[in-house]
C-alpha cells in the first residue's frame, strides 16, 4: 500500500494555483474554469489533486470544508528553505497557522494555510 494522492478543494483555482506555486509546485498551462488540476510532482511523490469546490459539492451533496489540522506535509531540503517558503507565503498575504520553529523532533517546521483554509506542514531536518 502507498498513499498515491492528496486531494483538496478550491473555491478559486487561480488563487489556489498561485498559493501552491509559492510552495514549489509547478503547473502547466491551465484554465481557471477547470474542475480538476494536478501540478507536476517529483517521481515517487504523492500527487496533489485540486478539485473545484462546486464539483465536490455536486458529488458529496454538501460543501467541502478543510479540517482544523494539517492535511498533508511537504519536505524541503533545508531549514532555510522552510523559512524562505513560509516568508513568501506570508508576504503574498496568506496566513501562517504556525511561524517557523525548531521542533523538538529534530525538524524546522511551519504550518501555512491555503486560500480555502487547508493547512499544509512545511518541514526540513535540522
């Protein structure tokens, strides 16, 4: 068994794409009206699936809502990269649920929040 993909919803694809580009995801050409997007991810990495909130609502019968805890985590090469990405997210006007800190488990850690409220952990080994 392996985790193949992580899914989130988006109420505004353009804003969501801009946010995830700050985290390092690469998107090919896309139409902001598309119902489903998947950025390029490195080989061996789980895919990120971004679905329009309206599509998920039509499937589920109710509006999707992010949880109050991180839905997935992204590993970076260095603590400095965690700090750089968190600063870029904050500068772009997005929320940081937790500013970068040195976690007792030996990682530089930060938690950012995407435009729809999904929390994403950013970390690197110390």
